[in-house]
C-alpha cells in the first residue's frame, strides 16, 4: 500500500534518512530552465548562492512554513530582480480586527 505524507509533516532530513534522497547539484539537470537567460554578475551569483544555502540550511532539519519561505527565499529573489524598485509597487495584506463592546 502506498503511503502519502503531506509535505508539511516531513523534513528534507527525514526524506534523506528514510528514502535515501539526495540533493541534485548537477548544473546540467533541467537545462531548458536556464536557456536564453541574461548573464549574471558575480554579485548576483553570490547572492543567489546565499539564498540557496540559507534555504537548504533551514529546511534540512525542520519544517518550513510558507512565511519562512517568503522571508528566506522569495523576498531576497524579488529584491535581486528589482521588484522593489520603480515602476513596481508591492501591496501587503491588511488585517482589520473589529472589537465589539
């Protein structure tokens, strides 16, 4: 019988230990994703390597929430891509609490 484990209930460390999974570091894997891209500067390459390292470090032994992924991965990548500079604007969610007397 096949067992389904929700991603939120297992860490990468547990997957590696239980199923022998390994991080794929081959840069020739899925090359179609990297076709026709602009060249990166050395600073951009270093920043991306740091985002990758931070993500792998944080996911290795613990589960990560959506908010943590946004903070550790998404926000730095959006910054590198210039999405916090004009003409782009961001909008955050606002929570309104209505208190009754």
